[in-house]
């Protein structure tokens, strides 16, 4: 397969993964998969949380498609799709685990309007501790924070965590 066809397949896969991630997050992780994802909506004790198993689960199709497309004689397009899934996973890790949740030390501070919007949208998602009632399920695209706040208010702030008490020294 030519690069001229492989690159568009790769890019379409990366873009399509945002839709897939939205569906999985909204209807699986906040549905029957809550038993794993709930750990992500609570304070983490240690480096890992049960929710991290989703990274392993979502890596399997990428690995299989890369292996099949490169080594097992499958259509080469499967390798480009597998690479697109892996690229989305790497982008997601960078945005979600490094920039938003700071699981890897960095001095990065969001400055662009886009980055501030994504970070704030994800924080509004985490303002809700429960399986239901949260907002903003995608990650690389999100509604304006004002719209998300209005939606939380419309829902009577059901499930929204109480503000943390300030520590007194």
C-alpha cells in the first residue's frame, strides 16, 4: 500500500478514535464498565488505579491490527489503522494523564484557548463523583465550559462533589 493511501487511513483513524472514545466513555465506562472507571473519579492512592486497565483493553486491537497488517499477511491498511489507534492512545495519554491529571511531572501550563478549554472540560467531568450526571465525555474536543456548567446546573448539580475544605496550617 502506498503512503498516499496509508496516511489518510491513519489520520482518519486518529480522528475517528475521538468518536469511539466518546461512546466508550459515556456508555461503557459510565455504564456497565463503571466498576473499573469509578476508581478514576476518586482520589488515587498510589501510581495506579483500576481504570488503567482500560489502556490495556484498548491497546489490544491496535496490537493485533499492527501485527496482522505487518507480519501476518493481512491487508496493509489494518496496520495503518492499528497505528492510528496507537497514535490516539499516545495523544490521549499526553493530554489526559500528563497535562490534566499530572501523573507524570511536567511544568507545562495550558496557555492556548483550546488547551484551557479541554482541561477545564475534563475537570468539570470530574466534578461529578457518580456514574450518572456528568458532562464532557470526549477528550480532544469539548463544549465550551460555560455550556458544561449550565448543563450541570440544569441537572441540579446531582452527584457534584462538595468543595474540598481548605487546610488550616
